[in-house]
C-alpha cells in the first residue's frame, strides 16, 4: 500500500514539474507578448509612479490616441503586503471615470495611511473610428505623497 502511494506521489510530482516547466518556457518565447495598438492613461499621470491625491484630482481613464473613447475597464488594488482588492468593472462607461466605489477606496487608503500600493487597470476597451479594441494595461505604483 505504501509503495503504491509513493509511486502515485512521484508521478504527480513529475506531472506538476512538467506543467510548471512548460508554462515558464511558453512565457519566455520571443514574440509571444501582444503588441497593443491602443494605449490609455489615468488622468494626468505620466509614467508609472503617482500619488493618491493626483489620482483623485482627475480620476478618469482616457485614450492617448486623439478621438479614442474608453468604453470599459477593470481596476484592482494591491496594497503592499496585503490581498488583492478587485477587480472592479466599469462597463459602458463612455466617460472613463473611476466609480464612486474606487474613489472611496482610494480615500480609505489615505485615511488608513496606506503608504504604497499597486493600481492595476486592465481590460481597457477603446473605441476608435468605429473600431473596438483592447488597450494596453496600466500598472501604477501609488505612494501616499
């Protein structure tokens, strides 16, 4: 009985290692990264570092391409050393604004003196010249001030 359990455990270990290896190799294939045609940004943030107050000053996702309109997106927050919050979806949001729920969360981070977190905005759907496509995700490193 012990021999059968040991053989089963070894077989499962080998299968697990092969799946992990296959996945890590697949992600390192040149050309596997999708080149996004459209890009967006949050408010007046240039780059990937910002503050909570700068986000609250202009909590709107806009297309960088002139004439592009952000239709929907999802937002997630990852406070340092804590669990992921979200995703919070914004659908058919022609203005591209963060919802009241997200702005209240950001205000809560300020009140709790949360010093650092990552804000991840993805699944950004942009409409440009009657063509709908996905824009590149935005990852922001947010600090209290």
